């Protein structure tokens, strides 16, 4: 499985090349066979490299949808993920405008609970990315919005 994630990483950097896009298509056709055995951490690592952009093969969307289903089946395991992995996954789903209200509710709840981690992260845009993703997906998550409001009120943030 790590070899698929590494291959996706390489494809991300050479997305304009026709041969690389052909290779990405092959990955997207082969990877669903291992998704049932994939841990959610590896699923998130794969999603990190699959944001939607012009020129991606349509098989990429199918792979992202399959990975989303895998995460949706294991919502209770989301707590073991790093905040940055959760945000990257949410960002990927938003780039395709995929719908999965139950998964987004679980992700939003977990991210709101872990706002301190987001606040003190080395990546200062995490909270903005999550908020933007929910806006793109046309989801209002009250717990997340309350956490962001409190972050905005914090004079030391």
C-alpha cells in the first residue's frame, strides 16, 4: 500500500505530463482492489495527493469516492488521525464536491474538539481550510462554527 501512496505523490508533481496521467489512471484502476484492507491513515495519505484539478483522469474521482467510503465505514477511527490528515482529506473531498453528510458531521465534530491542536499548529491556515471546505460543500456545522468563533475572539490566536 505505501507504494501506491508514493506513486500518487510522484504523479501530483508531474500532473501535466501525459505519460504520468496514464500511470495515474493505472493506479486509480489498481488501488481499489486494496482499499478493503487499507487502514484509514493510509487512505488519508492517498487523499492528500488526489485534489481535483484540470486534466486528472476520471478514474481519480472514483478512487476518491472509494476512499471516502472507506473513511465513512470507520468514522470511529478518525480520532487516531492527525489534524492535518483530516483537513487534507476534507479538502480533497471538497475539491470534488462529494456528498457524505455523516462523514462530514463526524469530521467537523472531531476538528472542533481538536481546535487547540489546530490553533497551535505550524500550519496557520488549517482553520481557514476547514471553513472553506464546509462552505464549498454547502455545509453548516454548528460545532465547527462555534469553535472558529471562539478562535476569533481569542486575543492571543
